[in-house]
């Protein structure tokens, strides 16, 4: 009975630690939130418990020897499928890598809790949160992120002004794609740019910057 209570406690602790990491991702509006991290950590702990104790009857009744680490090792490989599902590649922008790495770390935390290693699990959770939040704050002025901006204008000269504006210290144009639509006075230029900017500059800042050009109609920023 005490053993079953200990197993339930491990599952509970694993779920709580996973949800804590997931709350950070939920706050950042990422693809995988607290429910995903809760289930990943809980499932990993369950698999570890089954790997360690689920085959005791077979061992007692036969001379078979089992390696409990083999089942747990498959979690490390299998969690890659969930992580891959959170990674999005669109218009030369890769998003979701940090969330995928967080899910992978959460699986490790769940395995550790399932093995009864509470102290190292809590320490790993705190370090994971530090990596997700503190490092981004500390290196906010150094790191850069990619954003895609789609806009249109009738004035070709405005395109040169925008390019010069974004080729500055805080920004860098990664890719530039322009489509011409219409003829003569009705000609319209639709442009999609992938811009790298400092992490302190969010999408709202880009929109405000684009509004400096009254002849430009912004269609999408992501």
C-alpha cells in the first residue's frame, strides 16, 4: 500500500513540475502549454515506474533478467515526435525550437521523478525555468529574433526608404520578395520581408515603425 502511495506521489510531483514549465510556455503563447508539459512529464514518470517495477512478477517466476533502463530510454527517442510537432518552418523562419527543447527537458524531469529522484527533479525544473526566462532577460539586448512583414505600396521609391530604414544597427533584412501587380498608375508592389531585430523589439514595435511610411499598407506581421 505504501509502495502504491509512493507511485501516486511520483506521478503527482512529475505532473506539477511539468505544468510549472508549461505555464511559462503558456504565458509566452507558445504551441505547447501547461497541459502538454503536464502530460509529457506525467507520462514519462509512469513509464519509468513501469520500467522499474512493472515486471517484478516475471522476474520472480523465471530466470529472466530485465534491463529497466531500456524502456525509459525509448522515452528520450519517442519524445522527439512531440517536439518536432511544435517546430514550425515558414518563410525562412523557424519557431518552436525552445518549446521543443523544453518538452524534451520535461520528459527528463518526469523520468527522474519516476525513479524517485525528487531533489534533482526540482533542481532541473528550476534550472529549466531559469533557462527559459532569466537567460532571455539577461541576453535580451544581444539576441535577435526573426519576424515576417508583408506590406504593399504604390510608390516604388518608398521601397528603397524602407530597405534603408531596416538596414540599421537594430535590424537586418534576411530575405526580400517583391511582386508587381497592375500596370501604370495602378501598379502596386507587394513585399514580404523577413527581418531580424533585437528581442526587445516586438511585433508592435515593427508595426509602429512601418506606420512611419504613410504610403504603405501593412497586411501581416508574424
